[in-house]
C-alpha cells in the first residue's frame, strides 16, 4: 500500500460506515410503533410529574416543620 494516504483510507471507511448506517437505521416507524412510543412517553411524563409533585409536597412539609421549630422556641406571648 505504497503511496496511499491514511486520511484517504479514513474518509473511505467513514463513508462506508455512514452509508451502512443510513441503509440499516433509516426507516420510518409504523403506526403501531408510533402509538406505542406515544403511550410510553405519556407513562414516563405521568411518572415524572408524580415524582415532582411528591418532591414538592415533601419540601413544603419540611419548610413548615422548619418554620414551626423556629417560631415555637421564641415563644408566642399572649396579652
């Protein structure tokens, strides 16, 4: 392989890899696959929203507990 530059070989190899990827990976999903993807995305969104709501409720509870601890030791004086 005298006189063949490595960058030329790399470009040819990269071109073959990309060509192979295009022919193997480029297909449009069917209607059933799209519905399954949408259903999975909906489930994941619902799961994440539920997790965020639980985390928010937990944080609000911690904030109220902290406020109760801070306010009670100072004492509330009644007239």
